[in-house]
C-alpha cells in the first residue's frame, strides 16, 4: 500500500510537509514553517504522524516554508534519516541558524519549545546529501516486505540546490516537484525532469491562478525593470526592492549588475546585507557544481555596500541607489518593512516589488497601493500616505501554469496530487488538467486528508 498524507501546506503556500507511506516505510517530504504564522500554528501538524512509522525525511530546498520546522521535527523523531542535496545542506546551516534568532524575537509562548544554535549544529551534521541524478535507497528501520524505495534528486531550477524528487517502490513511480521552474533566471538554469513515465505526480501550483501574459520571460522583465528604474534614478531617487535572502536576492543582484554592465541601467550604489550576503558566497562556491547560466559569474565580484552599516536611513536618499532588503513579503520587523516606512514618504523614490506576495502580508498592501493612497502596513501601524512610486514586477522562480501543464504532458502520470497553491490556483490547475487529459485522476492535498495512491 502507498498513501499520501499532508501534515502542512497542501492547499496553501505555507508549512509544506507531506507524509508518504510505502508499505510501512514512512518518508517525509519537506518540513516547512508558515511565514505568516507564529508559534505552534506556524508548524506542520506532527501529531498526525505520531503513531506512524517515520524513517526518512527528504528536503527539496532551503526556503523556510520547506525546511524551517526541521529542528522541531527532529525533536519528535530523533532517529529519522535526513537527506537533501549538498547545496541545500550548506544553505540550511545558514537559514536555520538565522531562524533561531528570528523565532526568539517573535514568539513568547510558554509551550513553544525553542531550539538552540548548538542543536542546529548537531542537526546539520545529521543531514546526509546526494548529488543530482544519483539514485539511492531508502529503507525502513522495521524491514517491512516490499518497503524499499529508490530515490533520485533532479535539479528543480528554483534556487541553488532545489530538487524535484523521484521515488520508486515496486515499479510505482512518484515525482514530487517541490518548487519548480522550467525557465532560466539570471543565475539558475531551468529544471530537469525524469526521462520516464510517472505514475503519480505531486505538483506545485503557485502560479496556477496567474495569467501567463503577466509573467514575461526573465530578460523581457529585466528590460521593463531597467526602464522604470532609470526614470527614478535619473531623477535623483532611490529604489527599495524587498527580496527573499535566499534566491531572489542573488537573482536580482545578478540581474541589476548585468543591466549596469550593458549600460541599460543607470549606475548607482547597490546595498545588500545580512543573511543574503552570506548566501551569495554559497552561490559563488557552488557555481561549478550545479547547472548555471554562466558558471564564471561571481556575485561577490559585484560592488556592494552593507545597509546594516547605515545608521541614518536618510543616507539612502542623498544619492540615487538601489537597496535589496529582506524580507521579500516585507514581514513586520524585517529590514524591508522598516525601510518601507521611510520610502513611502519619499516623492522622488520608489518601491519595486519583484515576486509573489501573500494576501495577509505588508508586502501585499504595498504592492496594491498607488501614490496618494493612505495605507496601514499592519493593523497596529499608523496610516501612511503613499508619496513614492510603486511598481510591481514578476521575476518568477516558479513555473508558469502552462509550464506546469507541460510537466504533466511530459511525465504522463495516471494520478496528480495538487499542492502549494491557493484555492484559485488549485482550481485552475485541476480543471485544466481534467479538460486536457481525460484519463488522469486529479486530487487536491489538504492537511489531515489521507490519499490512497495504491
């Protein structure tokens, strides 16, 4: 018997975590934390699997919504085997240590069991790693019959180290896309898929509800970005770009630098800082070990200033500059959130958003504002009148919805389980698959809802 049980995420973009049982061999796919929730509510529901066999945990990539709850998971299942790509293991060391500091600032719950930096160090040592397209075995501690699973990682094209995961048990093949991108970015090359028919496809749907005409290719969007940025910089203004420290920081930094080198973007100071600069070094170190658009290009060769060294934010407005600040959704208390309060009041400057914004985030509020609006970044913040320019760009690290359908077309699954999307995205993908492929069974993942695969 093969079954699938979402314990987090599923029908939302949040604490992604899924339990697969192969005849008693229990495998967890991802251990995320919900970026818009706090405390116990931010974690997957590990109680759903407390009485089940849990043998292995496979991490698709190092974004917090896929790896952030791993330390809590290991407290519950200390003997689990954790496996990922070598690049994700390296990034996990950075991102999980960063999470320790953030969580202790945010959470005051008495029943919330924190983990320490020392525990993160021990956890990292527990993580085994496998290269892309290098098959390995996953066995159950209990040695059940017909429980062996063969596993292979495929480059998912999302961020450094991201992987789609192929699992095979008794000739039944399951492919979990994780977060996947079939188009190249500035640094990251497009995803690679298995060259075989898949029986069950576990498919992300992030942009399932987004009209692909709104998602230009990376180069076209870069030129649109340059045109709008030049209008601001040439008028003496500065630009704030909220970015995720992992992935979007590196891709946007590379994009901006290439535009400047090609003289399509006005030269100016570039500010970065914090975790993102440490991750830049990981990208540079691994540039020959993964598929890259240009493996010779180094992020740390770009001239950058550290925004943490600026004591007075008014310094950003003395000369035109571009500030790449985390977090990407401008979560309260982060650098981009703090800077945004200043930027919103500057009539010659701009905030450029470059990716997905969840509806209940300050980033979503800013994205949907125009000059003259009065907005509240959070319920507890005072109203701010928008004096700056706000422009929105789609530099996507996820597949367009038509590309998601291409994955279905290429892998020819009998079953599709839809994950990692809001209700509208899941509905569009489900109806489109059923319309185009009459013989495919489509189901939607929901927390606590077990799906019998075989």
